[in-house]
């Protein structure tokens, strides 16, 4: 295993769309093996930042270094392969609605692993168990299960290729308090279960309460700049007026 | 007064310029998309399972509606031709006239319009819905190219299926024409077939099938493009689907003219 301190490094990152600056001279590192949450108001640039991390957007200037690899040095084919280091849980899980939950979880394995069908089935069932899904729910369609269960299927799919970095896009937005707690526990448990292999979790959120309960580090993004990036305990005590405003909302 | 009118002219020129630029950039984006479809068409992995699924959906599932349309189109063509040609005692020419019309124009164009309406709409709606529910993003994040996974099988399937559907249209349309011509309008059956074999050539059929091949490509690539362009939820999906059908049909009819002009020279 490589000895890398930071899973993701943003170096002088700038992004402009048609003259409009979305990310401005961003310098910020995400610690490996930890849960880091990026908080910010809507339109602060959180999604743009995530897309740069995944190489779905190229910087106007600056660098994004993931697990020691500068993404600017990768051609599109290498980039596609490199993306297998990531798993992502989307806001609404983004499951393929024409596939069963089993097929959704098996999809990355069928696409990228040399596993046989029986090995894939074994792996899917182990992921199902790890994510707290019932075996009977895996043969249903995503539309036939609850929002919370869909998140579990989404997480199982994200974990299928044993990623080094797990990205969560607004994991608790729009969920009821019980499901929110369930998703938070799931994020925490996934991080704990994969601690040995130093799984890095990055959460994009504006759900302060949920974030502070499960994160190791919290960064606050405003108008394309990181205005605060601290361990969670220190973040709670931050004197930054923007952060205070956000925390006291 | 002068300032007011010159302001109005400036506004019109600005509006016109913006529209031209907007359309040009839209055309550029479309051409780039077509380039990407061609690029991914020849790159492995080749997704044969997805291709056969789409062939089934676009080809097999369209057979009934194509057959139904073809039978009545052939029948009505025969009837109208009979009414017109009876005046000059040329009603025995119903067979070749309908057969050639079907082969060169009606079979490819009407099959194209049916596929644009039935499959173009479905393709745009499927991809559009996947776009707004982040399923397309999920593919990309997993390292699967969404154009290769979603667009290529649909475009290849439509390009292969449409000539076959046009051939079915031609066959069923001719059966409709034959039934009306010989059984209802009492044209001699031997005369009917001898005129068809005298006046109709393989080139006529080839012309129609080649056109259908291009229509299949255009309809599906336009539908995929509008599907991928969808944004803004259900309303966006509706708008994308509408654009896919309208532009699919319009481009088919426009290209029909140019393809005809070209094919009559080379065939």
C-alpha cells in the first residue's frame, strides 16, 4: 500500500465557466483514511469540486492530485481506468431503474472485473450483507424499495470495486430523521469496516447536524474558496463569521 | 425618434446575431456528438447484448405498426392511382406505380417517420430520464462511457433495423395494393404482375433501402443527442423528447430530397 498522507490535493485550482469564476485559487488537501465533509451554501462550487476530483471536469488552471496521481497527466482512457479508484453514492442513489438491485450492484463487477458469474454473485451477496440489505430485496427493482434501501444498494454498488475513495453527494438531503440516522450510521460503519485499507470518505453536504456527527474533518466552501478546513471539534468552535452563520442556521 | 428607431434596429440585429450564434454552436455540439458516436462505435468493448436488445425494441416491436401502416398506405395508393389513371384508361399501371412509389419514397420515409415517432421519442425519454436522475453520471463515475453504453447500441440498431422495416413496409404495402387492385378494383392479376416486373428495377428497391439506412442513423443520433442534452427534470425530458421527434422527422424529410438527388445520379 502506498504511503500517501493526502488522498486528494487541490493545488491553485481555478475553474471558470463563460467568464464566471466557480472555483478560485483553491488550495486544500483531503486526509487519507478519514471522513471529510465539504459544507457550503448552494452554488458554492461543491459539485464542481467533486467533478474535478473525478476528472469529469478539467481545471481552467491548477492541479488535482488523487492518491499521488496528477489528473492533468492522464489521457481520457487512463482517466476512465483511474475512476475505478472511486465509488460514489449519489443524492438519490442513481440506480439503473431497468436493472434489479442485484444487477445494479453487479454492474461494475461485470464491467471491470475478471470475475466469473458465480464469483460475482458471491461478492454481491457479501456486499448486500455488509450494507444491511435483505437478500430478498436484491432481486427487486429499485422502484420497489424505499429511499433508505436504495441508498444501501447505491452504497453496495459504490463499494463493489473496493474503491480507495468514497464520495457521498448530499447523502442525507431530503430524508426523514430515521433514514438520515440510518444513512449516517452506514457511512460511519463503512469507514470503520474499511479503516484497515484506509478508505477515504468525502461527503458533500449542507446538512450540518448530520455532518458534525460523523466527520473527522470539515471544510467550508464559499464562492469557490475554502474559507475553513479543520478537525470537526475545532470546526464547531470556528470564529469565521460565515461558518458561524451556517452553524447557527 | 431617430434614437428610438436605431435602438430598435440594434436590438433586432443583436437578437438575430444571438440566434445565429446559438444555432451554430448547437450544430457544432451536435456534430461533436456524432463524431463521438463514430469514435466509440469502433472501440471495444462491443456491447452485443445491448445491441440485440435495441434491435428487438426498434425492429421487432415496430413490425406491427409498420405492417399496419404499410397495408393501408399501399391500399389507399392503389385506390387513388386507380381513380386518377382510370380517366386515361391506364388503370392497369396501378401495380408498378404503387410499387415504385413504395420502394423509392413511401417505404423509407413512412418507416422513418414511424420509427422517429415511436423509437426516437422512447430513446430521448430513456436517456433524458437517466440524465436527470444522475444515472448517466453514475455510468461516467464508474468509468463507463455513457455515449458508448447508451448511444452506440441504439444508433447501430436503428441504422440496421430501419432498412429491414422499410423492406417489410414495401412487401406489406404491395400486398395491400395487390389486394385492392386485383380483388376490389378487378384489375387482371397477370397484367398487374407483368407490369410490376416490367417497370420496377432492383435499383428502385436499393434506393429506398439506402435512404432507410441513413434515416435510421439520423433519427437515432438526433434522439440520443436530445436525450443527452436534457436538463431540468420532467419538463426537460418532455422538451427533449419533443425535439427528438420533431427534428427526427424534419431532418428525415430534408435529407430525403438530398439523398434522392444523389442516388438517382449514382444508381
